[in-house]
C-alpha cells in the first residue's frame, strides 16, 4: 500500500507540474498575441497619422506650382505646410518618448525638481501656441514647497502633454489654470481648461494607447492618441 501511495503521489505531483507549465505557456502565448496586435495597431496608427500631414504638404506644394497663384494664397499655403510640419513633429516626438520610456515605464534617475520653476519654463516655451489663440495661462502655487523627486525627462513630458492638450482643445480667448497644491505628503498638480471637454462615453478610454475622443478628432484630425497614455504611464 505504501509503495502504491508513493506512485500515486508522484503521479499527482507530475500532473501538478504539467498543469503549471501549461498555464505559463498559455500566458506567454497570450502575451505574444497581445504584443503582436499592439504592434499592428501601432504601425497602422502611425502610418495613417503621418500620411495625413504628408498628403497636405504634397497637395499644397502641387497647387503652388501654378505661376498665376496670388500672394495671399501663397501665404495661406505656407501656413498649411508649417502646420503640417508641426503635426509631423508632434507625432515623431510621441514616438521618441514612447521609445525612451517604453510601454512599461520604470522610475529611474529621480532628482529633486521644483515643479513651479519647471511649469513656468514649460509654459514659457509654449508661448507661441497659447498666445496665438489669445489664451490666458495662469499659475497658482498654494503651498510654499513645490519640490518633489521625479525623473526630469519623464515628468517634463507629462507637463508638456497636458498643457499642449489644454491649449489644443481650448477655444480662442480661453483660459488655462495650473495649480500646485499639497495634500498631506503629496504634491497636487492640477491643469484646468474650459475647452471642448471629454464626452462621458469616452472618459473610460482616454488613457488607452491610440485612443482619441470623438470630439478631439473633429477638433484636430492629426494625433497618435499616445499623449495621455504616456502621461498616465509615467504618473502611475
């Protein structure tokens, strides 16, 4: 009986190990499948988004070959080309950021950063964008200590993405308020605008990679849907 029990226990252990190996294999296969789908979606999204400004530039340059084109139209076309170039740079910057931090960002090289100073520099660097739309940007610091440990490159990308969104989706003559406060041991960083908002049906998906709200697409056709995903990944 003891010998038979030993054989049975060995068989049970072998089955348990086999089950565990099968589960690991299934999980690995699922990860591979998910990564493959993500890669395909990434390539399709980027190809489509880069194609849009490239098409605008191509059509505009073709139209400018007409020798009889008036000076006013030439100026309008140059503005279109400049905007398309800006859109392409924004897409490339998103891709470079994603390449830098990866899809699963790990906190590295933290340094002590004064968020008030960083915010002031970032807002000043984006002056052309918000001043062109006659947007008022105000910064309020309700707590004397606005320093925190963070990765400078990564946290700057968060700030740039959020402020750029606020500018892009604000109405002309709008207002953006940036607040730095404190909640117990946390630095609370709030960026508010009075723009087009986010539809309730889309709020649960806005932090997913490649997702863009419907009203955002109609407001600005070009975009990767990576900005908020990158920002949330870094903050998390």
